[in-house]
């Protein structure tokens, strides 16, 4: 499976950076828009797919489907990762954008439970599964592509484009939700307003396909492709050490990310009775604060190294998670303070993890070697974040049990990071450079 149009190579001087950066940014932003609007609009479309007298129960059911999408991500990470490592980063990124758009279209045009009964849920599951496949392959391919194209001494800064573009894409979804909520009101959003976002997602993904079609392939991959072929399966088996470490690194980061960028706002609206419009605008505004901090951490990692920045962010999140979850009460003011504190630390690992992971894995398996374990960890930990938080809060009437769970994952991730080598400035074309890949 490949995109047969000629893919110009990115030369060693870094020419064609315009297509490299724009194509990566646009595709990543729209991919994250497609993925994140599910959580942003879940409180509005829950009743359309699930027949329940209690809004909280219908909302919780949407998180089960959210989890199904996460289960698809390791499959997508493996499938699209293999394509990226054998056919090229560009080919894989084009295909993930196409899959993301199709998944959004399925959800956007799916009839309601009132019209087709349980088949409405089936279509929701199908759309989310397709989105999960796409998102599982998108980030590892994009971060491998960007890391290989970046100057070695600025790889940390360049890699912040992944979460910068992704967060702006997700923020676009929040902006759309806030505008639609302001214009249509809660009733209009529940009736059909939420569908607009998924149709927009489909159209945006088709634009991303065209943008990525014009991108060059990286020089690093092109040179690796010219070498004698290796046994991909044997390389994957040999890389089991890095796979375990990627899972450990990802666990605390991914559950914290989805907790504060997705779950908290939806929980405030559906369970704490927060005003939807005020909550959405607060999340929208605070995400710009998140984006503003990313290049700061990226530049710092290019100066002092990846490990110190990862540890600052991970341990910082472990310190603030419990008080922050107990602080939210449904008011937008407390939500804003909560997000500001969380984002100060969360942006550190988000900014540089794409660079760090790419530097730990050789070119021949750079995408699949990161993509599959990262997607697996995301499925296990982030995919269950909404369900666990809602269930534990309902049972114990407190955020403390879930906070303890998150803190434990963050401490485990910090321990993994402590065991990793420093990789700042590593030559990604050097397949013999020291790494943690082999057992």
C-alpha cells in the first residue's frame, strides 16, 4: 500500500522546509481536530446515540465508545507504522489523514438512536474505530518525519510542532463548540449542532491529504531505504526493551494529558453542572497558554538535555494533580486556575517527547518501534481515564482515588525517564549510535 506519486526527497541543507513544516502542521492539527471533537462534543451528542433517562449515564456510555477508539490505536500504530518504515513517512501520513476524515464523516451523518435503534451505536463505534486507527498511526509517523527533517541542535524546538499543531487543532474544535453553543444554545447543540463539527472534520482531513501529498520524504529515510533490507519482525523483537520503556514513559503523560485537556471540561459540564459556553471558552483560552509554553521547553531541552525537562514536567504533575482535581467545582474561574497550573508542567514532556522517542530508536523501525507501544499505552491509560474518573467520583464522591492513580502512573514514568540515556543532538542517521533498543 503506497502513494504512487513521486515524493521529492528533503535535501541535507533542509530545503523545502516550507512543505515539511506546513504539511506536518496542517495534517497534525486537523487529525487532532478529528480525534478531539468526540470528547469536546460528547456531552451534546450522548442522548442522540444512547437512550437513557439520566444525562450522566448517557455521557458515561460515550466514554465506553471513546475507549473503543483507543483500542484501535495500537492496531493503527502497528499498521501505519509498518507502512511508514517500509514505504515512507509521507505515505503513512497521507493515509492517516484520509482515515481520520472518513471516521468523522461516519459519525457526522449517523442517524440517531430514535431512528435506527442500536445501529446508531454501531455506526458511532465504527466511526470512532476508524478514527482510532488513524490517530494511532499519525503521531509516530509525524514525529519521526519532523525529527528526521530537523537540524540536530534544534530538534527539541522543532518537535514542539507536534503538540503545538495538535493542540491548536483540538482548540479549533473547542472554538467551534463554543461558537455553536453560543449561537444555537444547549437545545440546538443536542438536536443537531454537534454534527457540524464532524462534517468540518471530514472536509479538513481531505485538505490535509492534499497538503501532505506535496510533502517531500526525509533524507534520513531515503538513505535508509537505499540500504540492504532488514528483517522488520526481527528488529521489532530486538526492540522489546525500548517498547517497554516507551510504554512506561507514555503512561503518566498520556493519562494526564487527556485528563486535563479533555476529561475535566466534559466532566464539569455533564456532572458538575458547569455552564457549557463558559467552560468551552475557558478551555479554548487556556489552550493558548499551553501552546505558548511548548517552545520554551523545547528550546530548554536543546540546551540542557531531554531527561531534565522530562523529569521536571513529570514530577511536577505528580505534585499538583491531587490538589487540582479537588479544586474544580464547576465554575470557569477555578477551571482556568486548574488548567494554568497543570499546563505549566504538562507542556514539558509534551514538548520534547516526540524528539526524545525518535532519538531512542533507529531509522529502520523509528515509527513502528515507537508507534505501537505508544498507542498501546495510550489505549490502556488514556482510553480509560474518563471512565475511571467518572466511576470513582460517583462511587466515592471525591477526586482523591483517581488522583492517586494518576500520581502513581506519573511516578512510574519518572522512574523510566531516570533510567534513559541522554540523547540531545544525536545523529539520527547513525544506526550504530548507542541506544536502549536492544535487550
